[in-house]
C-alpha cells in the first residue's frame, strides 16, 4: 500500500470510529474523507477480497442480505454494505469499517451496487461474480430508460471479463447482448412450458432484442419475467441452471417453494422475494454450499427483511412496504391479495429526489385491484397526497372509506384508530424514512437500523 | 340512450412509458359521472387501425428502442390516423407520440427519422441536456392553467396550422426558447406533459371528453351533462 493510501485508510477508519461511537452515524462520510485523500483507496483495500456484486433495479438489498446469510454457512467475516449505501463512497466506507482479513488470506465481500455505480466500482476492484436481479422502469428522471440502465451495468461487467455473470434468465434483457464472461441463469420453471401469451399492456422490455417482434411467453411469472420466446426468429429464454420447480404457499408473511426439487420456506411474502431467494441459492450452489445448508440459512432469515417489517403500534400490526416503481407496486398489490384477514391500507407518496420526482408511474400501478379486497379503510398522505388520492379515487376506492391526511405525524395517530388489526403502509422512500423516524421517536421501533 | 366513447390506445404495449394509460383511466372516471361508457383497445404492431372504429385516441411516449420499432410500423397506419384527426376526433399524443405525428424528429442517437406529418411541427435534439421537472402552462384561449411533469431531450418547434397548447409559466416546454408548450391541430393535442396530463388537469379532461361526445353525437344537447362533471385539478 502506498503511503498516501495508508494515510487515507487511517483517516477513513478513524473518522468511521469517531462517527460510529460518538455521532451514531458513519455510512458514507468516512468514504468521502478517504477518497478525498486518495482516490485509489478502494483499489488498495479491495485487493484483499473476493468480491460478489449484486445489481439490478429491484431486490438488491434483500438479495445481498440473503447471499450473505447463505455464504455464512461456509465463510466467516463476510464484508457487506447492509445499510444500503450502494455507491462508490458508501462501499469505500463499508471496507473501512470491516475487520481486516487475516494476513495472507483473502476476505469475502458481498456488495449491493447501484446500477450507475457498477462501472466506477469495477474500475477499482475486480469482482469474482456479478448477480443481476432484473431491470425495470424505475425513476426515469434519474436513470433514463431500461436499455441505458442495463448498458451502465454492462459497461462495468466488460471491465471484468473473467467474472461469472449470474443473471435472472426470465428477464429478456439479460440475454440480449453477447458477453465474454461465463454466464449462468436462474429462473422459474414451476409450470409446464406450453402456453402462448403476451405480457400485460403496461409492461416494459417486451420486444425481441434480435428481430424486434413482440415477445410471447409460455408462461409469465410477473411483469416481463417468464419463459419467453420470439415466435418470429426463435430467440428464447436461455437454459436455466437453477430453477424454482414448485410454489406451494404464498401469504404476506410466508412463501413455500421448491428449488431444483428441494423444499424451502422464507418468512416473507411476495413472488419477488422468491426470486431473491433463488438468486441467493444460485450463488451458494456456485460456491459449493449444499441445499440443506441453504435451507438452514433461509430459516435464519427473519431479521433480514428491514424493508418489510412489522411494527406494533398500540396493538395494531403495521407493515411498511417500500414502493418506487410500477412493477414493484404491482408485486406489493399482489402480496396484499394473499392477505387472508381484513386490513387497512395507507398510501404515502413523496416526490423528493430519492423517491423520483416524477409521480406519473402511479398510473401504471394496478390500484384497480384494491376495491375488490377486504380493506376497511383507506388513507392517503405524504407531500404528493393529491396525486395518490386521485389515483385511488379513479381506481374505484369509495369516498366513505377514504381519508386524506397529508401530515405523516397525524397518519400515525389515525393508524391507532383504524378499524382493523392489520395495517399495510405503502410508502415511497423518503415517506418511509420519515415514518420510521417518527415511529422510532415514539418508541414503536427500537433504535438502530 | 347509453352513449359510449371507444378509445384507441395506439401502441399502448410499447408506448406507455410515463403512465400514459392514466389518460384513459381518467377519461373513464369522468365519463362514469355522466353515465357514458368508455371502452379501450390497444392497437399495436400487428393490428390494423381504422379511424371509424374509435372516437378518442391516446398515443403515449416510448423509450428509444420501442419508438424506433413503432416508427417503422407507423406508415401502415398513417392514412387512417390522419383521417381520424381530420374528422375532428380528439387525440392526445404525449412525448414520443407527439414527436412522431410531426414532420420529422431527431432521436437521442442523432438519427433523423420521418414522422407522419399529421401535424406540422418538427423535433430536433439538444445535446447533453434534458428538460426535466415540474411544468406549469396557461392556455391562452381558456385562461386555464395546466400542471404537469416534463422529461425530454427532443426540442420541438411549431409549424403552420397549429398553435401551442399553452404559454409556459414555469419549466421548459417545447424547446426552452419560445415559451410555448404542446401543439394543437383540430382536436389533436401534442404535449410533453408526461403521461397523465388528463389526470392532473380536470378541466382539460372535461373539455377533451365533451369534444369526443359532441363529435360523435352532434344532435345531442350536452348542457346538462356538462354541468354534472366536477373536474379535479392538482
């Protein structure tokens, strides 16, 4: 290590220590300090690790957490950015705060990386594996189109041609470009490959990348994910090495399914979380972890689901779920449809930079499904409460069951008096963070992240 | 008599990037208030478009790849789209749809592609810059203000036989220079207001809906029904 990197690392580590112990923070500032002293510091620290990068639009955080959980069956001291700081500085901080690997032995790091930050990170550290979840339309004001988002990831992958690309085979875009890298695909194979259907009208990424004909599907898992094929030129889903072979139970709190014939259970609902588990399984299998060890890892996953936790507010079971784009929203609505009890629904919409400043995407969410569910009360709030309120009106939510409350503090008061035991809050990023902070202040969420 | 509005969602499976379908959902919402039925149908690559089959059309915005594919197919539907427009039927074209109805447009990679010249505007490309953000305009005929969100790299200049949808009060509009936003020709509106322009602007929705109805049912007196619709704007 150069003297400059030495100094930079020292400054970064001590600022982390100070922030962590005295200020209760430290997720990206140490990275900023260190990078300012030596821009190449990540390269120096990263050399000591075998790195797995997880990227894509949805499911990065949970997939990363599950991969770590699975790898714990074989490795100690796995470095990971579990606070979700997934850009260059956050990742530099992650390495700085980590315990140094034993001399002469490489450590292992599993990093969630923002789509646009894959390239700058791979410029510094050469990963062993890329795990790709999906590319959906997301925050168009920040990233642009799905094809440009994927191109940003590819620009990073190209810098590490030896790394294995472990990608969602059900996502057509991941099969659209030639890569020198070894490629492995995972996906759903729980239904017979017989049907012939098209994706729903609001779906992106449904043109054949070879001949530009509309893609058809033998079956669709959700959105544009599934067993796709082009009736015109024969382009089709690649062979899957790791497959979901059965889905036997889905509730908001539980999913039971089989991968490659082995039964698994995760304590969280949503088909998208089965994809996340499948990705983690695939990573585990690629590095030689056995199916029963993976089952053991999944059984210990209860504490991983920070974005979908249950909070007790004066006896109410409150779940806050992050929503940020149409596909994610539709998956959450699908999850609510598996709720056996009656519940109350709260929709909180903000349009700050971190939420995406364009709220048009809510019109592509299938809120029309809500009135048919056993929902006793609806409440809409947040800074853009007028947008989400009108969206629900148009979806057919009756006025007499619908209250409007822009003030998130008052939303918490209202929740205490809602007519059901269960309350689901769908919130965009900054609304979710503000709700969490308020709930923490009132003692409903224990400290820490 | 039960009245209805038949909506064509032009390339709705490929050109719906910015919640454009919100326009159709909003139309249905207001139509329901006066007992008018709204049906909608996607007209895409492999389908024929017949002007006589529809009373209202939405042509949304697309991503570059999809827009390129649609541009190749569009000549097949050109004559019927022009017929539809010239029959005074309302059409809302957003972003990419707006650009393709004009004379030509230059896409993000610099290619100059022909439009179908249903309207006389044309679209150039600005480099390394996009117009992104909230926008507010004033319609000079009605004095009404419309709110929306724009996110476009193309810059559009109006041609003969068309006038702007409004004067820009806040934001960029067609080209960031002449303070115009959108284009109007007969009852066809081209605009950079993302997707749900009708959702956020109730007065505009009401106007478009009654244009469709008056065009389809010329002998009916809509005075009472107009009084019944309560537009919401935000």
